[in-house]
C-alpha cells in the first residue's frame, strides 16, 4: 500500500476535530482507510499534544485528558484568542472556565477531606464486619435447622410415621 501524502493525512486529521468532527468509522468509510490506521494516527497526534476528542458531539463527553489539554492550550490566550479557539473546537468559553475550575479543585484536596474519607472507610469496614458476623450467625442457625430436619426424617424412617 502506498504511503498517504502529508496534506491528505492532515485533512483527514482535521475531520477528527472541531465542531463538525466525525467518528473514526465515518472517516474510514469516506476515505477508504482502515479504522486501525486512523486510531493510530489519532493516538500519535494526542501524544504530540493535539486536541483530538472522541467522536462524541458534546464537549462534556470528552475524556478528562482532552479537557485538561484544552485547559492547558487556552491558559495563556487572551479573550479574543480564546473565543477563536472555542469557535474552532466547537466549545463555549464557559466550558473552558468550568474545566479549569475542576482542574484546580482536583489538585486542592485538603487534609480535612482526607480525614473524612478515612473516617468513612473505618465506618464502612466496621459495618461490613458487623454484617459478616450476622451472616455467619444466620448460616450456622440455618445449618443447625437443616441438620435437625434430616435427623427428624431419619427417626421417622426408623420408627415409622407414628409420633409417640
């Protein structure tokens, strides 16, 4: 198979981004290129830092890595540059702002939240231990009841049906 010219490859990659982006399957059918090749191209472009989200039309469906890359790309942009970037990617400036705030919160995990999580884990562990003890007790009671029924049947079989 012949190598694909750089210009054609770039135009195909452009179909994977922006507001009118298409799925890999659609591009594969249109261009006659295997989807495995297109996935490999997208993976290589992402490794180089390009923003190539999945085919989900809504930006909220983007992966966390794509959202983080968008925040990084727009961090130093002016208002007008940000607006142009958003138009190119099919985004709103408010989405970028929301994603930036989420990134900031993700790195702002405090000691009190760690203590709350640890306390919750201890509570969960205690509750699990209590439930396991209760389950064990009930299983033993059930096994005892089953043994008594079996003994009762054996006694009836040996001495007959009459209960005296």
